[in-house]
C-alpha cells in the first residue's frame, strides 16, 4: 500500500452555510469534469490522494483551508458533484454514521461500473484495512470519524479519511492510493503533514517495527494462554509485563490495563486461523488498538524487538516556512498542485467571477507564488 500523505488540522465545529456549500458543489462539478476529460479518472483519484492538491482544491472551492472541516465538507461536495455515469468515478462513505455505510455502498458502485466480484471484494478490503491501520497500527490518539473512498470505473481507488483527537483539539487526515503497494502495514506514507508531534506514538507501520510485527504474529500463532501468563498478576516463577512497564520508557497511557484490554476472543480466532503475517493478523475483526499495543509491548520488553515509538508526522501546512524553520515546506509539491489546479480552473465551464475568486483563493493557499 502506498499512502501519499497525511494532513493535521485544527478541530473546528459548525457546518458550512448552504449558500457556500451549493457553490462548492457546482465548482467541484466543473473541476472534476475537466480533470476526467483531460487526464482520466486515474489522475483524478491520484490527485485526491495528494495532500497538497486536496488542500488547494479545498481553497479553490471556498472552504477554510486549515480546519478539520476542510476534509469533511470538501468530500461531501465531491460526493454530490461526482456523477458515476458521467465522470466514471463514484464516492462511498462520509462523516460519522455515513462512513459506516461504506461497506454497503461499495457493492452498489460495483454494480454501476459492472466490476467483478473479486474487484469489489478487494475494494471493500482496502476500505476496511485503511481504516484499521490508521486506527490501530498507528496510535497517536486520533479516532477516525470520517472515511471516503473514491472508486473509478476500472476498480482503482483512493481513500481520504480523518481522525479526531479531542484532547489536542486537532484532526489528522490520511490519504491512501491503490496501485502502488506491497503491504498495508509497512511505511505506506510518502508524506505525513501535521502541526503537533506527539510523544510516545506507537507506529507499527515503521520499518523499525518490522521485527516487532513478526514477533507479534508469532505470539498470536502460539497459544494465547501463553500471553495471559506473561500478563497475569500471579505468574508462576516469573516476572510480569506490568513490572517491566513500570521500569521502562516509553510507557503506555496509565488507563491502559493490558490484561483487561486484550481481546482474548479475537486472539483465539487469530490463533485458529494462523495468520501468515502482521497484515493478516490486523485484518482479523476484534484485533484493535489495545491488543496491538499489548503484543508490541511483549515483543519489545520480553523478546527485545521493540516497535517504533516515534510519531511519523513530519511537517505542517501551517508552520512550515520558506527558511526551513521549524521544517521545510515541500515547495515543489505545492507549486505543482497549484499550477495544475490553476490550469483546470481556467478551463472549467463556470462564470468568470467564480474563476477569478477561485484563483485568488488558490494564490492565498500558496504564498510562494510571488517569490
């Protein structure tokens, strides 16, 4: 799997006003039509998987570029604007309860595009696994509440999803793209964009976590009763993992009771299925964040193969500066997204005033255009 970027944004409440949202849908329709006509459906979903393009698109459509609503409102506008029969692309999912309808919507899209059953199954798996990875394999306190998958008539797809961290008052966006992947669980990012770097973030997708992923799978393929012995408060002639946790850094959140948090029924199902690798293990229903963390702890503290505890976030739209402080902006990627979208807006069939205002908003997104 090749994840192309992550954006972290301020967590804002409220809704887009109806007058603005209707304009966003109309302009999104014009932009999508041009991209599909000129470059094809694969280019469209590829662009949506690019965090710079997505951010620039949100600015062009007229929404606030630095808030959590950038993701939810822009995706909602795209879902209404994109017409499967006309554009050769369809959108499933959305925010909150709508996101949970994605497994139902994907087969309907498959029928619309006459996709084979195997392709539909792969798309449903990709939808579920992208969410599972960002909820459980990377643990920075962001719980997903928005999930959209864009599907082409050929069965290609991209995912745009977002998690919320109420304590940090931040939302983090995740982008996924089909067609350039080996596995869902090893460094699927090409860019992780965020304002806040958290301490002690479990990243099971890091290359540094490769051995930890292997040990975790081996532990599950052994009898889960052996894991209980490692976590038990009354072990026979051996120290418990809880003792080591009190003496090691980093430590998990204090509220996490590993013995009670592990889903033992899910581990027994995993033991019975004997997963071949960590991706298969993670795909098993019931294997959630606490269970993944417990396995990682055992791997590190008892078997000497720790996971990565470094937050994979790298830079921010908000605070990256041209002087490289505190981290450099990827000016090439930003300029490319801006130039591409500027050309699309120029060609879009819409009113001259809307084009002018859209280009002004795009210029505000990329302050480097004047340099």
